[in-house]
């Protein structure tokens, strides 16, 4: 009986404490004081209005008096419903400062950039830690990557990323096949030092995934140092170029023979790699789609020369299963080869599903100075004007404009471009003034505009928040 009386007394006291309702006072403010307005709105003077820098938070505050710490920034209402600041369009936020970009790279569904101060910012898919911010949370707003020194080169692979910082190479993200080069197969959400890749001047990252009920991921990375190339990671098709088909978790030297010391750049595709060596285009790895340019479909574990490209090559690009080269002399020209399912190796013409050897691609009014290759699209920079032309698949507006099966598009940029980067089915352009514009697939936030959507069909500034 005494136990029952105590129980009844406790219940009565609890009821008195709650009075006419049951409230969890530890609940958040949104639960205790629900807004009468819909998502993205706040009550102002009895009316629901869109939340912005002039109507911020439950107090409907104006952020106009919040002076940003950088002249290239303006006040905003943050996701936390408080006044803050964001860099102006074309500027990336680095701490309390706004900086321009100097380099950009695109992966499967993520992108990364280097700012004028050497900071690295990444955005998009992050389930493997490929953004390098210490989490596995997708970001539609650029996230900070902590490196021990200013970065000078960046490469976004399929689901991993590498950067050169202080002449050392650091990588992060998926490490299933050793693409991070740290001697392990452990996934890393923050940068780790690549063993034995010091003195690097440029880098490249590639890879893909094997289809199936449970996809498996693979990737490989390469670095150029003092004119020689080393690679690490997956090697099932010979993409490391060391004469074997044995993957490695630390760098191995590419078998360049007497050409060692004359490499200028490298580009990684799905399972193949191409490089500019002694002025010529050389490729190795998977050849099943003719992507090595040597006129056959065998896999090659050592570099083979792309036919007709023995000299004058300025740069190369490796897509998933196609390759392209910019030839600087005797006059600027573009040659592509490999898979052509959407016209990505033939200027938008897919009447032939493969291009079996390097073949010239002529684009009206374009004197090529740079080229980038995605899964099934290619973009080219016109040297004299900085204009950009893209061709191939456009199902996600990766060429820009309304989504179509394929085509050729002159990209409507707000200014002249100086560099390009193609992801799987999105594209970014670095403008001469350092502004960064992206477009195409955006289901994981890889265009970096601060929101997620199926696609973004026009070049849009990357968020400065």
C-alpha cells in the first residue's frame, strides 16, 4: 500500500508540474516555439517572408550592420539563422578572408580547388572522405582541407583526391586499392603523406567502380617529379606503367627507359594513364576501347606512344575510356582517340563508337590551348579568346545548356577562361580573373553552388560561404 501511495503522489506532482501540457523542456527551440511560417520563411510583423540577409532568424533581424571582415564579401543569413558573411560571387572563403582560385579539378561527383593563398577547398560527394575535411558528409558548399603547407597542385580522382603541398604529395578518400600511397588500404577522411613521392610538381588521380550488387572501388594516382613519373594504387590493367600488373600501396617508377627525366605532365583515366614525355604523347594501361592511341586494344603495362603524336604535344587529358592531346606546334590542334559512344572523341559525332588512333578534332574558331576529359564528354579552351567549347554527352548538362543526349556547345561564360576541369558528368572553368564557374550534374553538390539538384545547366559561381 505504501508503495502505491508513493507512486500516486509522484504522478500527481508530475501532473501539477506540467499543468495543462506535457513538455520536454530539453527539446530544441524549434520544437518548443514552432514557427507559424513554412520552410525558408520567418515571421516579420505578422507576415511570413523569405529568410534572407534583411530578414534573418526568429527575430527577423537585418544583417546590414554586420560589417564583413573582407571587402569582397557581403552579409548573409546563415544556415544557423544568424547573421554572417559570404564572399562575393567568384571568390572562395578561406577563414575570414576571400580568395580567388588558381587551380581546379573534378572527380566522379566531387570537385576541388586551390586558392591564391594555397588553401584547398573541396565540395560534393564525400562518402569515402574524398573531400578531406575529416568527415564523410556531402558538402554543396566548399569545405576546408587541412594541409601542412600551401598547395600547388590538385587532382580529384573517382573517389579520392591528391594534392602537392610543400613539394610533398598528400592524398585522402578511398584507399581500397592503395590509391592514397601511404602503404595501407585504410580509408582516410583527411590528408595523409604519400611515401616516397617528394619533389612532385604535378599529380593526377583516376579510378572507377566495378558494377554489381555491391560495387567495389579502385583508383590509381601518379606524380611527376624532376621529369620522372611514379604511380601507385590499382594496376589490374597495367595503369601504373611499371611493367607489371601488380597493384601497390606505395609509388613505383613508370618504365620510361631512356625518356626518364623528360616527362612534363600526366593524366589518369579509369584504368589508363597518359603523359607528355619528350614532347610526345605516351599512354599505358587498359586499351580495350583504343584509349592508348597505339592502334590496338591490348592492355599495356609499359608506356606506348600514341600514333602520330611524337612531338609538339603540349598537354594530354584522360577521360574514363578516351584520351585527347593538345598539339602546340606547328599550329594549335586537338587530337582525340578511344571510346566515342557520345561523340566525346570526335567533336560530338558518334557515328563511329570508337576512334582507333589519334584523330584531329576541328572546332570552328577554336585554337586549342587546353583540354579536359570526363566520362563521356570533352571540353577545350581556345587560347586566343579564352572561350570554351564542349562536346560529347550532355545528359546532365555537362556541356551546359538544356540536357540532351549529346552535342557540341559553346559555353556561355561571364569571362575568358584560363583552365578547365571535367568530372564524371560535370565541368568547371577557372576564369582569367580567378573566378570559378561550374555546371552539370549536381546530385551530390559537386557543382558547389550551395544547393543540391539533379543538374545545373549554366555556368554558376561556386559558393563563397
